[in-house]
C-alpha cells in the first residue's frame, strides 16, 4: 500500500522531532505537533482553531520534520537522453526523496554552456518551479579547451563546473580569476587522468582479490593538492566535489586551517559503501571516483563531523538498463539515488551513531545552501525513519533502475 493511501489528510502528527536551522545556521532539535492540511501543506506554528474537528491523529513516534534538503549536483538526462529519465521524472524523484532543490550538472546534450541552453532551463523552471537549478559549464562543450562566456552565464546559473577533470591548470586558474568577482562558486572534480588510467576499483587489497584494475588514491590527492595551490594563488571560492580518500579530508582540513576559501563534498554512496562491497561485481556500484577503502569511508564520515567535509551530494546519474547489464569494468559509472539516499544514510550513519541527526541534516540542507549562496528552502521534509518499504520498480519515479537498492527492503521513507 502506498503512503498516499495509508495517510488520511488532514492529519496531526504528535511530538514530531524538528530539525531546523537557528540564527547561526546550525541545525537544532526541538519537538512540536505538526499539522498537515488537506493540500499537504505542513504547519508547525498553528492555532487550534485551524484544526478541523474530524482530523486524523497519527500516533507514530520518531517522525522527523527537517529543513528541505538541497542536492549540490546531479545529472539530468533531458535534454539529450530522455529514454533514461525525463525532467518530470527527475522532479518527482527529488520530491519523493525529500529534496527541494537540485543542482543540475551541465553535462546535458547540448551542454549548459551558452545562453541558448539556459533558455531551455528557464522554460523548465516556469513549468516545475525552482526545484531544478542549473550549473554553467566552465569550458565550451565541457572539452577543457576554451572558457565559456562566464560573465554572460553568471546571472542564470548557481555556479560553474565541468563535472569532470580539467587537465589544463592554466585554464583552471583563468576560470578561477574570472569567476571570483561574480560571487558564484566554481566546483572542481580532482582527478589526475594519467594516474587514474583505466582503474575501476580503489587500488589495494580488494582490487587484487577481485581481479579488477586499480585506481590509486593518489589519482585524487595529487590533483587536489595542485588545485588547492591554485586557490592559494587566486583566493577564488572553490568547491571540491566527489572526494573519496582519507588524504583528501586531511588536505581540505589543512586548506581551511590556512584560511583558504574552500568547501568540499562527498557522495552518499561513498559514505555507505567501500571497495570490499564489490564482491558481487554489481555494476550499480561502479562509480567515479570508485568506492574507497573502509578507512576512507570512516575518514569521510569523520570529515563531515569535524566540518572538513561540508556537504553530502547525491550525484544522481540515470543509466539505461542495457548500459548497466554488462561486466563491471565496462559499465558506465554512476547510480540513481535521490529516492534512496536519506533512508540509507540514516540507517548507516545515524542509527549506528557515526553522525547525529543534526549533523546529517546540516550536510544535506544548510551547508549546501551556503555553498551555493541560496537561502534555506521554505519547504520542509517530513520523514519517518522507521517505516519499511520495498524499493521496487513501481515505487520509484525514475525509469532508470541503476541502483544497488532496487528490489531491497529499506527502512525510512519521506511522508
């Protein structure tokens, strides 16, 4: 039975755990009754006269009401690959997962690298509201050769990224210098392609045991160290995306201690899985960068707790069925995740005591808003962390099925 059918509106939830930002933009916990009206609008500060006499009382315990979550970066398959996922499906997946804002990466077809491409996204926002916010490309066609007209794009994008490594560091420096006065973040994916080679699993014990080509941690940290030096040179606010190693956490922490304007994110799957989990060769765990070691995973979690890692990104990447039913090493990297991330993170990090509820919500809402220069969403997310559901095809919005969690029973669901 779907949640929509199992909850009769209007409804009053008793003693809900509220996770909201205080005046210092820190998530704090309080408790209050929450009224959801017939239009599914959520009310916390309400007068008893607003409550209809025939209201349903929901007595379940442990329900969470949190500030609307913001995903820093995910991929839209439309335009270009609507057979993987349409924009309408992406929007519904975001809502199903409790996300009120999605940063859309510019690697669409065509890329978001000129005003003409942005016109498409203006039309999308007119239809769907402001839930989808495009990033602008740093280089034309995402080819890493020539800068886009950054100043022309700046008013209509939340920041600039190519969503993949840019080998030409002189070009990266020029991009930093152009973007700095515009008040927009530049997001960089640190990877040295020469060191990365054709690696698909973190180099080490498990790459040898599973017989797959290793991806050394240095492929990330060598590139990250070089990019941090460019930040030191330009003082341009820079976000480092998809970090996956313990050494990267240390480099970011040191850069912050040095007063550099850097922020960082990792993805939800890098917090919930490690290279050991690839024993089944499930292509839905084929990511870029690959899953790190258990030591890396715990270091990333500790980085969120300490503030070295600011945010958790979903990096939702739809793939068609036929793209993923191939051997692990030749499968495209990426997985969908908007509808699964919160319950999986909650079970893996909060229930286990590795993070508090406030720390998790901070990394999924307040900190992404800071990075993107956005105000906190007015919309909120109502979440039952104990509700069990089966992640079957009919229960999700996306037509893509490239997720490790499809067909599995999950605990935790957005109401």
